C-alpha cells in the first residue's frame, strides 16, 4: 500500500487520517511517512547491491534532524554543503567518516569544522579552494582527504537551474583542467587525494547523461593511474528523478548495472549522493483552503500554504500534484491554487482540475524533498510544522515557527540604546 492513500474517503498517511493531523498540528504542515523514507532508502540500496556504494544522502533535500537521524540509523552517510549542514549531521548522530562536503564556496571556518569532525572527503570545486583547504589542514597539522568535483560538460536534460554539469555552470572543475590540478594536489602537504566526484544535475530522468559522465570520469581515472595517482573512490553524485505527475520512473536498475559493469575490474569504492529519490515521495504539505474567488473567467483557490513554504512551483515552474483530503469525484473545471503572498509568482499549481471550497483540506503531494528545506520567512510568515508518521503514531519533529521567534533577533536591537551598539568600520573589521 502506498503511504498516502484513501481509507473511507479520507486521505491517510500510513494509518493516520490527514484531517486529524490538521486538527492536532494545524496547517500548513509537512507530513512525512517514515516507512516511505525507509523503503525508498532500501530500494536504492538494493538496486546497487552489486557495488555496495556508500550512500551519502544529500542533506539539502530534507535537513530535518529526525529525518537525518532515521537515515543515519539505516546506515546512510551524508552529502553536506555548509557548516550548518555538518552540525545537523553531527547532532542527528550521523557518522562524519561517511560524510562528504560539496559546494563551491566553503569558508575557512567550515573547512576547519569539517577537518575537526574528520569527514570522509572534501569535494573540491576550484583550484583556489584546493589551496585554501591545503593551508587550513597544514595549520591544523592534518592532511585533508579530497576528491576533485569534475565538471564533465554533460547535458542532463533537466531544468536549467538544476543542471550543474554543463561547462557554463559554476560547479566543478572543467574536465580538461582536472588532470593538471590533480598533479598539483599531489604535491601539497596538507592534501591527501582519495577520489573523484561529479554531480551533473537534479531530477534527471534518463540513463544517458550518467553514462556520458561516467565515461568521462573513468577516462580521467585511467590517465591519473598512468601518472601514478591512485584513487580510492568515485562519486557519481545524485540527481535520480522521481515522478511528480506521470513521468516514467527513473531507470535505477539500468544505472546500477551500468555502474557495476564499469567498476568490474577496478578497485574503486562507489559513492552516490541521492536526495530527492529518498525523500520526495515521503512528504506531503497539508494545507487548508482559505477562500475561493473568480477574476473574470479565472478561478482561484487561495490556500494557507504559499511560495515561502514550497517554492518549487514558483522557482522552477515545476508541476505539483494536489489531492483533496476528502475524496471527490472528478471535475472538468481547472483553477489556480495560490498562496497569500503578495507576488503573482505565488502559485502552487496552475490550471489544476480540482473543486475546492473554503475550509477544505488539500495535500500537495511529493514534497518531501526541497520543500521545507527551501522554505523561508518571506512576508514574515512563520515556517510550517513538520510531523513524522509511523503506523498510527504521529510525532511533531519541528514545531510551527511563531512570529515572536521571527522578530526576536530584531526586537533585541530595537530596544537597545544605539550609542554603544554602532560598530565603526574598524571594529567591524576586527570581528
Ligand atoms: C553536490 C550535490 N549532490 C547531490 C545532490 C542531490 O541531488 P538530488 O536531490 O537530485 O538527488 C545535489 C543537489 O543539488 C548536489 O548539489
């Protein structure tokens, strides 16, 4: 049975009716199915059983501590992109030795924190970053384990904002420069070369872009071997797609077979960094219809969730499936489902065939990835609550943010005597 299903005409998450969750926790709330997270993780792990990869869940997809803790217990490692995400992994009981650090702008403080935690590897994204990591590691009397994130110039055929392996994107090191940089890295005393890495994009639906990226990377691995640079691992990133509407499922078995074939005669550990694939289907955003209206011929359902809660439709124009919590028979009318934010871009779905009325509950489906983790406080809206379901049990894993909390860091400043608080340029520079 899918984790979200109708029972007696009411949408449930596992064994809990969503209307009950709305009463208990309010709306908008993110609701996650624990069993859906577990089963996506084991589906992924089982598909790659021949190569037994280190699976490093991309924390940016869903960074709730309880979700990370659950994945850590399943044996997952983590892919982080900031010191904040490192802190989350550590607090959730994640294993730093199974953690890789990606991202184009690691600060000195973040590099120091990651070296102190003894992470598995830095995925280095530029020559200057390599030098910075080398210096920090030397100061700490350590050698930083690194891989170069190589940009193989592959078109992943996805939304331009989430295509990261193209020459013109800011990510990675152009593949034609990588060999030279590896040779230089081999001379740096604060650096220990351990691997090679790429991540070509997100919501990739086809096998071909992965094959093209792998061919480019394995070719480089061979050239490195000839120069005496031996790698321990190859990291192919994440990006495996999920079905938001009626897309074909991602060819996971075909990718696993292809990787296994290419790794057959090589002594290289495989690392993968899936995010969306593990958590997208496990989450819905529960919301209430506030009002309906018609402007001319155009119908709107105005809900209490908005682009600050779920930005994917506004940012990427991504399609969004919406389910009524109380089952309804089909309709031939389509409306826009919009939020209360003062932007025309604040829509959750356009021309969506659904009947709504004020007070009705809706579930925005497949939002467990890049939903809450990309939320903001725009329009001074507190962030939604998050609830984790296991069978009949519903557990609040993040409470709804109160406006008072949002204002606290500013009200402190408001009530202080300004005379002693204004920093001169000089004192600021010393910070
Ligand atoms: C370096 C890196 N690895 C992994 C991921 C996860 O991608 P996805 O959630 O599509 O699997 C991302 C997403 O942007 C990323 O930037």
